[in-house]
C-alpha cells in the first residue's frame, strides 16, 4: 500500500503532495500551473562523492549504462525510440552529490513516460556486451575533457582544494578505472547507493493525466530497496595550494576556491551566500565582471558562484583570459574578495542581487525540469521540504547585515589552479 498523500498549497504557484512507494521511495508531485509539459525525475544521493577511491568514475559510468535497456524495454533502441515516439526529451546527469534520470513529455503521455523511465532506470539489464562498448564512449568523453583547458582547470581546482577526498576527484574518473570496471563492481555500487532513504521520485508540471497513487507506487517499486548506505565522507578543510597545468597557449584558465565558514543546514546562511555570490561575480553588475572585464579589459569571461553541499560550502571564482594578463587578474580577484570581507557590500549592490537572484529563480521555475532538479536538491541534499515559492520569500528577506556576515567568513586563504603557460610561483599571494 502507498502511504496517504500529504498536500499543501505554497504561495500562489505550486501544489505539492508526497506519498511513499511500498519499498520506501518517496514520490513527490508538484503541480506547475499553465504548462502542458510534465517532467518525471528519479534521483539518488549516489554521485561521485559517494564513490570509494577505486570506484572513481563508476557513478557516471552507471548513468550511461542504465540507458542500454531494462526488462520491458530491453534494448537502447527500445528506450530511445519509445521516448521519441512520445515527443519526449530523455536525459540524465551525475554531479558530486546526485545522479538523476529524467524525461519531459507532453502531459497526455504521462502513463507511457512513467512506464519507460521506471523500467530502464529501475530495472536496468547492464548487459556485459553493451558495457564494453560504452566503456569506449566514456573514455572518449574523458579524453575530450582533458583536451579542453577550461574543463581541465575546473578539475584541477577541485584537486588543489580537496586532494584525494571524493570532492577532489573528477566526476568522469580516470581513464584507467574505466578500462577495468566490471559488471559486478557496477551492480554492487548501484545496490549500495540507490537506496530509497537517500533518493526520490519527482513528477512536476501538468499532472492531469497521472495514474493514482497506488499505480504510481507499483511503478516506482521497480527500484530495488537496499539498506541505508554509509554516510559520505565529511567535507574536509580546504587545502591551500596552487596547481598549474602548463600549456604553451596564448589563453589561460584561472580558478580560485575559498571555503566560507557557514552552516550548510541553515537556509538563511545558504541564501545569504547566494546573494554574496551574485554581488561578487554572479551577474554583469557584479564586482568581478564590472572591474575585471568592463573597466580593466583583463578577461573575456569572469565569474564567481557558491556551491553548497549538505555539510559545507565552496566559493568558486574563475576567469578565461589572455595569458599575459592572468597574474594581474588573479591578484585583483583576491583583492576584491578581501575588500568585500573588510567593507562589506553596499545597500545598492544587495538591492541588485535581490532582484537578480529572485528573478533568475522565478524564471527557472517556469521549467518543469528545473523545478524537478530544485526539488531533488531540497529534499535529498538538504533534507528539507520542497518549497520553490519559499526560496523567493527567503531571498527577499535576507538583510545587508546577513550578507556582510557571510563576506566576513570568507578567509584570505584560497586554493588556486591555472591552465596555461605559467608556473605556480606566479600565483604566490604573499609575494
């Protein structure tokens, strides 16, 4: 039996109800008024952060393999063709925190889309022959990432900041791992990590054509019910070091990472950090963009944003620029962070950040897929109620003093990474 649904109306936009499938997988339904689309997503706390050292890359590889077919749709052609005959968009992603599979269709195709997604994701065959073919595809993906300096810089800053911790490893994993993963290893990871207690199903959009809760419970019971996996390793202290990927190029890709000292479980602190990130480098009115790109012409791309895990946060800064300007840009980026710590943002900057952050959020919630992803983050990563409207109210309520307090938690120390014709000593902050 499916547990009784709980329903609530949030502000003026969303109606949310939740039930639980017999094996324990939470099922969240979110009505998005004014749309004819429906997104169905299943997500688990089974991203790269959940991998053991010898498993690095296995979460992303498993994401690929699931699409090769299930019990009712046994071949990748069955999966792809069925989705396309619905006019659906089928995709997945693996992050440090989550793995998620989703399909977006016109609402009338809800029963077929549910049947498809719960079959090949919940009951994948993980065929040995397809495993070997897909192994080569993912290795090519790794090689492509290594050929892209911006991608390499992003991986390098994670390694500089967190070393051999799961957060310091790449999501794709090393090529040598992909060459040796066995079917038994992959199935064991899935059986360990895809636990109902650490996952959820999200059905977002026009819900007029959904089956009832009992039928939904049967469909989502196609997912196994392993025991509760071990907790992820805690976010470690950020390592203060510089790594350089030397390349003989005219362009450089610069990255910095700071570790704000916030309580990641506190929604107000997360919201204040989000507004701080907007003021620092999240928009064309931000300090980084205005000064480094517009006033000084140091770079063609510059940004800063926050990344919050369940138990810690990172502040990431980056720039793509002419190599001869990299050191000047690096020093000015660090100075701007220090200026914000010492003097705080202005009231005008916060007003702009409020408008920008809430506007971006509201525009994002026009998409059923974006709402599904937000819901997965709220319920799985932060173990909080799904409340898209509440985020707007929360952001609007954050005061200047709260953002100043966040700025003061950003330390002077940072991890640094750069890909280009440089050496590490060029980025010696003490020099």
